[in-house]
C-alpha cells in the first residue's frame, strides 16, 4: 500500500493540561469517537493511539494523559506517559485554551518542551468561545514563550480550521510507507474502548458526586448469536460512592448502562446486552496491582 515516494507517515502527540480538549480534537480529526471526553480533568489515563490515513500520508496520533502535578501512583503514571511521549514522536501538538494567562501548569509544559528537539505546533483550541481579534492577541502572548514551528487556532468542538492543522502536521512527518492498513482507526482493544465508554457515561452522569476514583473492568465479552453479552464492573474507592453509583432502586446504574450501550453497539456493529456491577476497592489508585488490573501499566511509561 502507498508505494508512492511522496507519501508521508509518522507520529504526532497531543499534550496539554487536563481538560483543554485533547480527546475532543483527536476524535474530530479521525472522524470517529475513540477517546472519552468529560468536563472533569484527567479523563484520559492511558496513551491512546489512533490513525488518520489520507491520500498524501498517514498520521498516527498519540493522545496522552494531561500533564499535571501528580497526587498518587495513578497520577505519577499519567504524567510519566505524557512526558516520555515527547521524545518518541515526529511532531508535538501542544493544546492550550484561548487566554493570555500562562499559569503554573503551562509553565511546567513550556519547561518540558524547551528540553525537546521535536518540532512543536501550538494549537489554540476553543476559538469558538472568543472573538477573532482576541485570538491574535493570545498568539502573540504565546509566541514570546517558545519558538513554535506553527501556531494554529482551532475549535475541536465545531471543527473550525482542523483541516489546516492536518496540513501543518503532515509538513513535519518523514516520507515513508504507512504504519497501519488504511482501514485501521485505533490500536485499542475493543474491550478497553468499551470500558472507557462506560467510564465516560459514569463520569458524565455522576457529575460532581463522585471524585475521580472510578475505573471500569470488563469481566467478560462474549458473542452469542447476533448479540454481544458484556459484563462489566465499575470500581470505586468508598462504600458511600457505591450507593451513589447504584442510585435509588438501581436507577443510576441503569442510566449509565443505557447511555453506554448505544455507543458500544455502534462501535461493535452488533446488538449488546450490557450487565453492570459496582465494587469497592479502597485506594485502588495507589495500588500497583490494581492499576495493572485496570489496564494502566506503569512500566509502559518508561518506554
């Protein structure tokens, strides 16, 4: 496939503070939902690899967890994954919000970027929330902080200027054959995406009632006839959280299942029978064993 000498292929990573819209942008660029999105920070916990194949090239996107100050082993793992990725890719996309305030979180990222030789594209996201003339001012503020290869304002939510961003990324990729078949969209196992979709719905529906201590484990995923039977467990850190997740008469758990099932059916292209349970695992975010059990492998962060 793609034997022509003008074809480019390479890796681009999306970095940024939690909640700047990295997952929304990646979903927009590849035209399909792979990464979960939530208004809560630190939604992405693993490095998610997705693929965009065009006539002129193939971009493999790595959506990393947000770079932030870690508070537990899960936090350390997330930060380590994000920072290690900077050296492994052909181009870095640094997403920021449209503001002229550069806080401690951004300063930390700037220090990380100063150490790397990888080209950096500054992506000012959420431009649909401000006036056009303000965007020019924000570009000016950031330009003074670092020598960016490109600065591209976009709205991941509306899709504004995302085609221009793709053109900019391709500029910095080497010539060479594709890494993946043209119909590949992600390297994530279906089980993991199903677990993430359930976790997204739990985060959305529970809003501020449950802190971030929620994980989802797929216990079984079996196809019988035309139906895929999935059994999944939502894991929380406290008994009080368990009651909130289940809800009065099991209503909240039913809502989470009803919200997740259509998206899992769309992904698997089959009917789904989804059974959800809730378990309490105290302090799972600080347990190496449980982190591995839920698919967060700290040793992978050091690759």
